[in-house]
């Protein structure tokens, strides 16, 4: 076991590590073996990764991206806010629009394709697992675009009430939960 270590390449001093950040960040030094796998096909086979229910553990990666059966259009509500799943009919591209209240977490997962995000309003810390097993925390705000590479576990920590869009390239949505991060997200609400 180790102590949580954080690094921020782009952290806004106006939004210091929140109490939630300090309390909930995982002790990533416990998972250096996952850090070495970040961004590779091998990360999907880590003992800390939970595959989607429709994927068998022995399924080879990379998979051709496809949607995992979440209907679009649809709206999902919980205490954190809401997620609007939208399908652009011309090219059958799925985009999610999320409203999330200050102080909540989302994600705790990773994808077999790049995740793209645009922040319309608010501020968010995005935690990502780095190749050395540490958690990077970067702060983003209004009108910023963020791209999370394939196979990178991540968490969104909302510093303000926020509206963001998310989509995946190439198109298609599937997620594998990264247990150390997902347990933190689940415990936060």
C-alpha cells in the first residue's frame, strides 16, 4: 500500500484540490502495474477492470467500437444531474449532453476509443491514470475541449454545476469500469 500521489500538468490555483479530491483520490501507487498498461490493449485485461456485461473476459481487444445498447434518444436522471443521450440521425453518431451538480463525480471507466468532451459551462477536474501509476488531475472550464485517449481510466470531478458534451471517436460507446476509480465514484453519491 502506498500514499496517494497527485500530479497536475494544468491545475487552476483558483480551484485547489477540493476536500473531495483529497479524501477520495485512490492510492494509485498500489496499481503501478496498471499504469504500465495505460493506453494499450493490455489494460482491458487488468484484474482491476470490469468489462461491459455483453463482453466476455476472453474477448480480444481492440474491439470494433459499437454502441452498448443504451437507447438514444433517452434521458437518465440521478442525484448528480442528468444525461441526455442523443443520436444525430444523418450519420448515426451518438452524443451525450450531461448536466452535473457541483461536488459530484462521474465515470471511473475507460473506452476502446478516444473520448471527446466539450465543456459548455462550469469547471471540472479530470483525473486520469498515467503510465507511472499516478493520478493526474487537470482542471478544465468553459469552452474548453478535452480528448481522453483510448484505454485511459478517468474520473470527472465537478467543481461547479456544469454542462458538458461527450462523444467517442471512432463512433460507438462501450465502457470498461476501472475498479479503483469506479468504487470512488459509487461511494461519492
